[in-house]
C-alpha cells in the first residue's frame, strides 16, 4: 500500500474513533436538580406603568435560577448539547396558566444551529466538571395609569394579569427525540405528570 495512502487511512480512523468516543458516555456523568420553592415576587413582580419603561423588569429579564445541570467529564473532550426546556406559570385553583421563558446561562459563543435549523446551547467540556444554571424569565405584571372623567389620573388597584400563580411547572427534555411542547393555557394531567414542580410563595 502506498505510504501516503496508509497515513491518510490511519488519520481517518483516528478521527472516526475520536468522534465515536466523544459521542459515547464514557467517563461522562450528569446530575440535575430543580429548586422546590421560589418567591413569587422574584418570578411575577408587579411594576407601576410610570416606572416600567427603562426601569427594572422592563422587557424580558432573567429571573431566579430554577434548575442546574452538573456535567463531569473525565476522558476525552466533548460537546454537550443542553436540553430543551419549557415552563408554565399556573394557578392551581382556577387551572389557568401562561407560558414563561427560560434561559440556559451559557456564553453566546457556546451555541450552534442544529440539523433542524434551530439554535442549540452547547457546553464545551475538557476533563472537568461544569455546572450550568437555568433561569426563568420574570413575568412582570403592570399596574396601569388610568384617567377619570375629570382628567385626574390614578393607578389601577390590580395589575393587568392574574395574581394567583402559585406553581411553576418545568419540563427539561433530556431525550432529543421527544417532540413535546406544553400548552400552558390548557395543561393536561399527563403534561403535569411529566413536569418538575416549583411552588411559588
């Protein structure tokens, strides 16, 4: 066999072996933990209309940490694609819910476009342990400035969204083959059974 061809074949085999080993869970462990209780004021704060713009809570803002993944890698460097996550704020008395955003706290450099054209968050791992945090976005409820017939303005007594959210449901989809997207406005018992539950106090 030609010497150059042999070297090329060996290089290809090495590259394939590295890719196969990095895809296998050899020397790789993952643990995860979801918080059990959060302050409702951290997740569903109430703001006044006159102070909302430019002030705390305006727009989409990361709130408290609700979930952590601890990744330990002891053999070959690898990439780990963080799982998709979904969250709902829910009133267990009225059975009303609303979707709320979640964010993995990783560098914008640690992301890539998947085979399906969607952005994925990726963690680069050497021989190390990394903990990655997931935050929930604040769901700001607003007290509006209203106007009486005589032109006098006043602040609404209640915010523009219900105040009774007492539970946050979280879904962490570890299996990328699972096609799941909760409809927070009409959660089914099967959806709730799959979720991690965080009590809001």
